[in-house]
C-alpha cells in the first residue's frame, strides 16, 4: 500500500502541473501583454548646505585632517582654551587625565576639531595639576587643571 501511494502521488502531481500549464489563467490572455507604465518618477536632490537624510540620527561627518604643509603648520597655533582639563589621577604606576570629557593616558593620541580642521594631538606627559600636549613635534601646549 505504501509503495502504491509513493508512486501514485508523484504521478498525480505531475499531471496536475501539466494541466495547469496548458489551461490559461483567469483574466490573462497573453503573458506578453504585461507592460508597466511609469506615471510618476521620483527623484532626490540634496541642497549644498543641508544634512543627508540617509545618515543615522545624530551622526555628523568628521572634519578632514589638516594638511602637512609647512605654511599651515607654522601659522596655526592651538590655544590652551581649546582644552579643558578637569581631573588628573597619579598613582599606582599609571597616570590618567580627563581632557575635554575623555579619559586619556600618557602617550595616547586624539583628534581635536577646531572649525573645519582636525589636529592630531599627543598627550606627552601628565603632571600634578597640569598636562603637556604635543602637536606634531612642532607645538607643545601646557594645560593647567581647571578648578571651580
């Protein structure tokens, strides 16, 4: 009985498929008569000063790293007011400082964005009540601890 059913079911399915292929579908006379007509074509144009709507909410593009030209490096000194040193921790062989709200340790590099330029800064040393920052070995910035 099982052998008979295993032979009969595939034969019936094949016959049903052949019958469905020969019979025309309801309401369709010719398969080649399907043509789509575009009524309204959408377009998207972004204004020069507007935010791209496909960026994630709250995301902002980062600034470009400044050029390494000598005339740009010589004329642009980073002011001490660009940094906010709020805490210094010295002890246990490790030194940490909180600069502009970020926890840093000696030797760590970070980017500072001023206007459209991003400067690469290295935390050279952490001392009691101040830190020494270095920018491309051309400028040394001593930032004192801000006390309220």
